[in-house]
């Protein structure tokens, strides 16, 4: 059984039944060794434009590792965007 299974929707009125079916989330969890030293965090936008984040992990250690990896990913993404914006600005001058 999962240490933690969380579904978060930016639109609090959004019905969770409109998101990714639980059977697919369970299958994804199985692919991560049933959460034993594995798990996932999935962020997506549905066809209504609502952002949802699903998290299912086997332990607190896995959750912390995923969160740290996401932080690094988002930091790098932001750095790349800043770099591209700076290049665009330099080209305009």
C-alpha cells in the first residue's frame, strides 16, 4: 500500500473523476516497483484547462527525493527561460 496518494486540482470545484483514471495511476505506480523505493508525481492539464497534480509514493524518502528532483528541474527550466529571454533581448539591441 502507498505511503501517500494525493490528488490536487488547481480548480477546487473540479470533480476528481474528470482526471486521469485511478486504474492508470495504479498501473504507473506498479511500474515504479509498487512504490518500494519508487513512486511518482504527475502534473498535467486536462481538456478543460484545469491543472492537476497526482502523487503516489511508497515512502517519505521517495517523496523527498522526487520533490528535490522536481525543484532542480524547475530551477533549470527557469534558468533556461531566463537565458533565452536574455538572448532575445541582446538580439533586439
